[in-house]
């Protein structure tokens, strides 16, 4: 019988200090409210109650440490925690998607690590161990990966999922006459599954000693290109938060920056022109600082990125200040997406993401970068080798869709001009009609949206391309499809168009919407949905008949 394990003793210190800090601040907060708002008691009470709160909080933290236990059993990873309210979790190995190990700067100096276990369900990490020793983190990562592999190919639906049928909102009986789609055939099998069992004495594979097999490493030139060609919206959100807390200092900096160009000397003293200059300079400053923060964050996050193969798992490590390492079982991969933006397309570079059903730290709802940036031709070859998909021949939406985008963007431009006119009525703004210049970008915007849309119905995979600012080309095996539906807005119904939405277990995230074939003819949309539904059932039957099949090749390079 296995003996339950505790966290590293140093974690008791951190938990106790965190609990003590919370316990110390709560009395001050309550005393301040009681004395300042309700005139009850004296603020000096906080000096006496603070140490008491610290002792209680620290004691609770120590009790939490001793009550936290974890254990690797034959079929599950068990975690028990809680002081007053006890919580016990049994996580089946077949449900585990990823096991991530995270190390900050201080943790690396102390040889500590945080282990996060992600499953296919829920929006949070299922279990987090903060902290364990680095060797223990590697042992857990290795043993969980081995036990997950021993359970066989869990990608074959079992239980309630075994009878799941792809659903369509529009029932059809066949394909459009004269435009047949290819007949289904068996899924191409990926790399061979190793039959050698891992033993507990085997150390965790390390890139430094040549194991696991290195598949891709991000070169310094590629890291710099990726950093300078990627803009992260989270950087702008962080700047807004800083502006909220340090608004006075930020305003002084903006005023100082704008004065040489004719900005106001003080925020309350200025003309319409000087305020306009201040606004323009503030926008430029915001863009420059946001871009600089984005570059620094991307560089630090993907510094030293390496992807490798250990048995039938993908393993990776990355990070400068905070080091991440993790494993992604190939059988857990739901779909593969190639991404690029206009700058990356101009220099012929792209990235490759694999998507699982798990959620965890610094993931995009289960999306993990397999190749942050490489030559586009190389990335598309990776995607084809990884999924065993044939080179897609994309079908574009009908020209009617482009006219629809033209009308849609024209309405947006008209609203913008109307807002400028309304602003001129209540402010010194003149020449509001210059806002009509936005109509000049409507035709190219509609065209660019249209030309970057496409889909391909393959023998074993559905490939969907969409997006301009961040174009995404997603390869979805039929056996990974959860639901497929035809969705039509009131305007699409008038034009005889439809959008086909394909859901996998990882499709809907905060960052990425489900892969969607936009604005195709209704008859074609029904044909795609019907074909995908039929091939889903065929693919599931074939995979049940051959449980050793692997849908994604771990030797994709």
C-alpha cells in the first residue's frame, strides 16, 4: 500500500507566512471600518489584534500543510486537503491531459517546483502542489505520464461518450448533386507505440542529456522574431491596471511628453488644439509601451523553448524568469492549429499550436504552443506530418459573402461618422466630416476578410481557415468532433448562407472561438455537416476495432 506524501517542508513556511499576512491585515481592515465609519472603538486596537490575527493565520497555514496529502495509486492520483472542510479528489489517469511543472526564480534557487495536473473537465487546474522538491516534481511528472500511457489509448470514447453522435441543426440526407465529397477511409496511424515499460528507477528525461528526443528548439533569431512580431492584448490590460492605481504619476508623464509638441502645461489649462495633441501623444505612448511590454513578456515566456518526444508524449520546457516544463500525451491532442499575423506572413513565418481538453496555467484554454515560430513552409509540413492530413485544397465562400462583409463594415463606418457628428454638437470639435475617411478602408477590409476564409473536407480530417489579424488554420480529425452545427443569422437566411461550427473538447476558450466555416452556401453547409457526421461514426468504429491506433504522430518533424 502506498504511503501518502506531504508537500515540501518549505511550503509550510510559505503557507504559514501567507496565512499570517492575511490574518494580520484583516483586523486592521475591520478596525478601520469600525472606528472610521461607525465610530466604534479606536484605531489603536489594530496594533493589539494584528499579532493575534497573524498567529491564527499562521497556525491555520501550518495545519493546512499537515492536512494536505497526495498519493499515486494504481488507477488514480489522489489529493486530500482542507482543515475545517475536508476535500478528497481521485483523478483517474485516463482523464489527465497535462502535467506541468512551474518554477519561479526563488523556487529554482531552492530547488522547489509547483506541479499542476490538468484534466479534460472544468475551467481550473484539477490539482496544484505548491511546493514539492524538484526531484519529486520530476518523479510525479514521469510516473503520471507512464501510468497514463499504461491505460491505453483513452482517445477512444468510453462510457457516455461512446455513443455520442455529432449533431446538426439542419438534418440532411445527402450531398449536393454534381459535387460529391470523398468517401471516408481509415485514419492514418501515427508513430509506433513503444512496448517498453518504464521503471521507477528511470530518471526524468532531460533535454540536456539527450532525452527525450529533441523535436524542435527555438533559436535565438526565431525567439527575437517571435517577440517583435507578436502583440499580446494582455499587455494593454496590464497598463490600464497600472494607470488606475498610479493615475497621477501617469498623467504627469503624459503631460511632460506632450509639452514639446504643443500639449497643455497643466491638465486643467489648455486649448482644444493642445488637448488634441495630448490625446494623440497619449495614444502613441500607450501603443509604444504596450508593444514594449508585449515584446519583453513574450521573450521571457518563450526563452529556451524546446519540444521533445518521450515515448508517446510531447514534452516541453520554456521560460526565463519562471520556468515551465510539461508533458502532452499525443492521444490527448484534440486538434492542431497553424497561426500567423500580417507581419509574420510578410516574412513567411508561422506558429503551430496543439489543443487538448485540459486547462492550466499560461494556456489558452487547453492550447499549447508546439512551435512558437518557424518558417511557414516548415510549420505546414509539421502540421501535415503531425496529423497525417493530406495537403488541403481550400474552398472559398461564394462572392456573395464578400458583399456581405462590405455592407457590414460600411454600417460600422457610418456609425463612426455619426458619433463624430454627435461629438461635434457637444464639443469644440470641427470638421467632423473628416471621419468619413474610414469608408476608404471598408473595401480592403471586406476583401481581406474574404480571401482568408476557406475550408477543406478531407478523407480523415476537416481543415478550417479563418481570420486576418491572426489567421488560424485548424486541422480536426473526424473522431475528435463533438458537435457540428449549421448556424444562420437573420441576414444569412435572407442571402441563403450558413456558417458551420465544429466543436471539439478544446474548441471554446476565452481566447479562441470554435473553428467555424463562415458564410458558405446553405446546400454546401448541409453537405459538410452531413459528411462530417457520417465520417465521425466511421472513424469511431475503426478506432474501437483497433485500440492501438494513434491519431497524432509524435515524430512529426
